[in-house]
């Protein structure tokens, strides 16, 4: 290993449970620290849960999208400066301001402390504030998990009206900023080959300029059920960080409704149904209120328990740039039924789960039924998934590769590494 590096790790929101960004920030900062580097995390709300030895510097926003009152109107006393005013004004104009306003706050905080850090690592905010850091000579890199333009594309396709399409275009206007910023950073990494190709297609950054560092898992924490513990019968689990078309949740609900005509399957969704959203409407349309439970965000220990008890894990997504839930389930030896969307085939491989066509409810239903009907197949898939995680996906390997990437970036710039 080279010298100990001083790293500023930025994340504009770091939901600690049920969201990949918060998991990534916590795990990467912990493992880099254990490798001997000094990491300080900078985050807006919701703040991450970090391990001992990793300091958190809070860069509070107006938190305009917090639960249970998203799109709230802040009190006049909450406005501290012009960045807060810009954040509120952008929301009022139907835009999403956080990637920009977070990076402006981060730059304002970091520039006077530039001598304290060797490198700044941004976790996909990609706001214009980062360019203030690069212009000041502070090496600045970013992880792009996948281009948010893909979310935009899928939500526009599912929009029921012209008005909704117009508001979505305004909401996702920040993706143009991200495409400009990503091309001016010192280095960029992503988590899958699929995302690397999509970054070139949707953001214009050549794939040759994007390094590949997969996400990981702690296989000692996410583990198979303890000896003697049996899995629940006819139990399906899914994890969704947001109730949006990208996650394909309505397709899974339709598959569960079909399965319920022959067997009393239950579905546990780690996440929340958006009030008035498509998933909530589908629950009533399909008469599934008594068969589906939304847990909301859960602590890690409860998530592991859910995965260890489930008969099968379903990933019905229409796109995934990686899929932390997939490797979490695989580490727990939980068999998968996953779509062929995005990086899922790359992450899951050919032996850890059954693959179905994204958006095909019939294929999804049949694959879930096959796993539910065959305990031996479920066990085989689970064992293969656990092996794949141990061979390929650990947070320690992610951190080691990330530290090497930092050193390579500093070396290219002629700086000590």
C-alpha cells in the first residue's frame, strides 16, 4: 500500500437504511479507514450512519423532501444564505436542487481546508460546486453508479399525461449539469460494465475514461441462516429504495396476484409505497392489501433477518446500474429471480438466480413459481450466490481498488501518492 491518504468523501444524501448511497458511503469509509487512510464524510440530509473512527461533517440543506412532509414550505427563519434561497426557488419551479446546492455548500466548506485533503471523492452529486474545487487545484473524482438520465427516460415513458411529462423534464433538469461536470473531473469510476457503457451513451464521457470498481458486501454480516433455522414457506422479499417505475414494483405485484390464485404467497417489500403512487394503486386493483407488507426503511439486522427467512428474493427492476440488494441476498444464500435489465445479469451471473425478461409479468410469475415449488433448486441457487459473493464482491476489495484508483489519479497529476 502507498502512503496514507486524506480523503473527503461527499454524498448529497446518505439514507442509512434501504438506500444504496448510504450503504456505499458507510462501507467504503469504514474499509478505507481500516486500510490506514483518513476519511471524512460530508453529507446533507438524510445523514449516514458511520462506523467508529469515521468523522461526519454535516452540510445541512433545507431538507425540502423529508418524510413525512416532502415539498414542504420552510419558515423564513430557516433561510441562512443565498444557497438556501436557490434551493427553495428551484423546488418551487418543480426542479430538484440538491445535487447543485450540496456541492456549492461542500466547496464553500472545503476550499478553506484544501490543505487538509489529498483528494475529494464525490458520490454522484456531480454539481457545479465540484468545479470550484478542481479550479482550486484540489484533485476531485467521482463515483457514478448509473446515469440518472436513465431514470428520467423510464419515468417519462410511464408518465400518464403531458403535464406530468413537463414536470418530470423540469425535475430532471439537473442531469444536464451532471453530464457537463462529469467530463471535467480528474477521474470517474462506476460499479459495472453496463454502467460504464451507459455513462458514455447518456453523459458523453468515453468509456475508456471510466474505471470499473464494483460494489461489495460484508459476507461476515450478511450470511446464510444459522444452522437449524428454516426459511418461511411461500415468502417473497423485495428491496426497493424508491417507488418509481425504474424498480418494476408494479410488475412484481401483478406476479404475486397471479401466484395467489394457486397458493398463499406473501410479499415483503423493504421500502415504502408512495402515497397515491402506482404501487399503492396496484395493491387495491389487485386486492393484495392482506398479502403485501411494506416495511419502510429497516435497520441492517432486520434486513438480514428478512433475507434469511425469505424463500426467494425478487428483483423486478427495469434497470439497475449494479444492485446492492442482489449481492445482499446472495450473501445470505437467498435464491434470486431477477430481470435481465442493466447490470443484473453481470452481477448475478448464471448460477445464483433465474433470469427473466424485464417487464414480462408472465416470465416473472413462472420463475417465482419454479423456485417456490422446488426447495432443491432454491438451495442450489442460494449456494451458488454465496460462492459468487465470496469470490467477487467484498467491501474490502472495493476499498483496496478505490485506494489504488486514488493513487493512480494523483500520480497522473504529478502529486504525491
